[in-house]
C-alpha cells in the first residue's frame, strides 16, 4: 500500500479555500432536516424535465435548418466530440447583444464546463511567472479564489466598500505590489449583486474602474451570474458593455439563468495577443488539454432555451425573478421584525441577486454553524470562508434564492432563536468573568 503525504501533493489541497466547499456540503448532509438559508442555488419550483427534451428538439430543428435538412452533420454535431470553443458561441453572442447590449464576436467566446472552468482557464493563462498576481475584492467568491490557487496565481485582496470596491485601496494595492516586484494581471469583480456580499457597483464606480484598468495596465475579470435578477429599477450597464479598450474579460454562466444541471458557462476574451490571435484562442488551447470540449448535448439544451426565448434570458427568467424578489423582501422584512435597532444585529439590503449579509455581535464560524444546525435546525454560511486571511468573522451570509416563503419564515425564527441564545450565553460568560 502506498501512503502519500499531503505535503507531497499540490499545496492547494491544504488551503482553507478548498476546505470551505467540503465543509459546507458536509454540514448540509449531516443535518438534512435543517432549513437551508445557505445554498445559492436557483429556485427549483419551475424545474421540468420535459423542458430538456423540448430544448433539445428546438436546437435540433435549428441545426436541421442550418444544414438544409441533412441529418448527418446534425447527428455529428450533437453526438460526436465537439469544437473546443463550443457549438453555441453564435447564440451566446446574440444573447449578450439582446440582454446586455454587449457586442461580442462569436469567435471571442469559449463555451466552458460551467463558469468554474472559465475562471481556471483565464487564471492559468495569465500566470506566466511567480511574479504574476490577481487582484480581487475581499470577500471573494471561493470558486475564483480556488481557481487562482490551482493556477498558482497569488491573490491580492482589495478592500470592499458599501459600493462594492474601494478603488483608492485598489490603487494602493497595485502600487505596493509593483514595488514588491509583483505584476497584477487582472482584477476580479462581480459588479452586480456579488457573492457573498450582495454589493453592486454604481455607474460612476464602473467607469472609474475601467479608467484605472487602462491607467495601471491590468485586465478586469467581470463575473456576472446574478445581473438579471434585480428589482424594478434599471440596472447600470455591465463593465463589458462600457468597455472601449478591451480591458474586460467577461465570465458568464447559465447555471442560474439557463439549466443548472447542464453545467455550461462561457468566457468572452476578445483581447488580442502577439501575432493577432484572440485571447479566446489561447484559452481554447488550454481547454483542449483540460476538458477537450464542453458536452454538445448540454450546450444544445442551453442553446434550445436561448432560441425558445428569442435569446433573452431576462424574459425567460421573469417568473424566477419574481420569486427571488419576493423572497428578498421576505428576508429583509423578516430580519427587521426579528432584530430591532440597537440589538447588535444589522444587515445590508441589496436590490437583487441571491444574498444578504448579516452582522452579528459574536464570532460566527464553523462551530457556531454546527451548533445552530444541531440545536435550532437552520443553516447559513459563515462569511470567513470568503476572505483571504481565514480570520474569524462576525458575519453570516443568507441565501434567499431556493427556500419557500414558509421555509424563510421558519428559518428566520430559528435564526433569531439561535442569535438570542448566543447573545445570552456571551452575556453570562462575561458576567462570570
């Protein structure tokens, strides 16, 4: 029997970032009866397996029309190994034009195995030497932090702010990094309803961020999984729609807006590299050695949904968005009823997305989550999992995307009971001291 030392394997395997996903999955399996306000999953109430067959038929008919009724190339495209950059790149480009006012050359799009692969590909491509680094708002989505770690691309944290990012700190971090011999290659941001903070960048911040990217010569990695899930107000344009100098690499996913189980994402990489090739072509070279190609059948399902809805996922997700906005209001109103001002519990109020962050007057870590699940029957996400330093935090993330109104009501009741218990326990411990 060959026993391996963990220290003899890639150092990402001992990273707290990689433990986070496993821990949260473990807690949900250990307490299956607990109400989950933790998982950022799409709402399941409208799931219908017949839609998968319908979308496949729509996409097949689309191909039949393209190939003049010849079934041979249709079967080959759907059932054979596929093009590395994808087979629905033209449909994705049209979707971006319709929904986001983004003009993208279809050849600049690589269709990936979920957005997670897109994150790894761009991190791997940008990491040339040990001096290369990635800027990211702290707290940061763990998937991007993990992809950077896998690619040996150091993460340089940038302070967050109520508006989503502290741009003055961004400049300080860039200058300090360069003084230390590092080369910041890109800045990762979720401009609309970030995971985990729920924060969004206003138009002025977006425009200044683009100017800073040009001035300090770095790319922006814009991740936009939640942008269409907003209230009735008109959202600002994406960074990519504002991009005039090809500074933005746009990361997209159909997990929240298309069919989550299809695991289809994409990256728009229209930057040119020496010799005139697109950055997308370089990412495709990496992908060819990683996953070879994204499942054509999975792409066909997503492509069929795009075709069925005239390329607008905003229109296709109107009923889902009504659920998310209802749930968001239920959570915000429910928190206000259960935690009056002055009690030490506060929260932010995003206008969309999936998440709300709650500040509590005690450390809310993994042990506290287990206690809450065991004794009160409700799950939430400790915010320390999203920070680069691993320090304990007095914050929790609540997700309102997948629970029913009844589960939200009961879950908030249980959360309030847990918070009250912890505050009382801390007060007794302090009095004894």
